[in-house]
């Protein structure tokens, strides 16, 4: 008896525009606080949770369905970064009580930033073979984490400013990348340029 095996392929849309939009929104709002244009973290929290975390997590799930390991890993990792940052801010703001807030050591966040810098350096290498907009975004994320680490540990003057402007740059490039990829798919042609892969490793 012969059994017929059927392979069913689920066609899913590219979630990159949605994921980049989430990244753009959270970094725009967060950079406004770092640049001193806004004050406090209370109203950064919703954008960190819903745009930085949940939207990128949704993009992660659909990138896995899209068989895009690179995109899924990137969106998933940064989604959980924003979950972690949001929860850390809640602790710092005393949402879980004064005792846990009093035991918060900011340098522990610094070690988390180091871990994410290492991760982002690997992702930057991978981004060389995606497109130039994504490569530029990853380079700016490298600079963001470098600035966050320097600011947390007091390693060098201007670290906070570096982090602030790198984060603003991430927001602006992510808005462009989101819109460009969306319109390129929508019109079925290169409507807005995103730059070809450098072709160094492939």
C-alpha cells in the first residue's frame, strides 16, 4: 500500500515592515527622553511594551513562518530586550514596591547591554547580506549599545549622547525601511531604494 505524502506550504506576507515600524516607534519615543526633549519613563513604557516588544514579537513569529531565520531571530531577540527593559523600568519606578526598587543595581543592566552588543555584532555581519538600510540600522544599534554600556559604567564622556543620537538614527532609518519595504512589496517593484547586499560573504 502506497501512502501519498502531501507537503503544504503556508504563504505568509513579509512581516519586516511591521517589525521595523515597531522598532521605529519605540526608539523614537525612547530617544526623546535620552535627548532631554521629554522627561521621565512612565509614558515610554507603553511604547516599549506594545511597539518595541509585542509588535516585534509578532514579526518574529511570522518571519519563522516565512522561513527567515535571520529576521525572526532579530525581531524575537529585540522584542524580549524591550520586555526586559520595560520590566526593569517598572522596578526602578517602584511599581513592585520600594524593597525591590532599593535593590536594583543599574550595572546589571550594563551586563545585559554587553550581551546584546555581542549579539548585535553577529547580526551586523549577517545584515551585510540583507540590504544597506538594515545594515545601517544594525550599525546604529551597535553604537546604541556601546553608548548604553559606556553610560551605565561611566566608561567615557559623551556615552549618553552617543546612545541618544544612535537611537534617534535607528528610529529614522527604521521608519524609512518600513515604508520602503512595504511600498516595494505593494507595488511589486523597487519604489524606494533599500540598497543591494554588499556581497562580501556570499
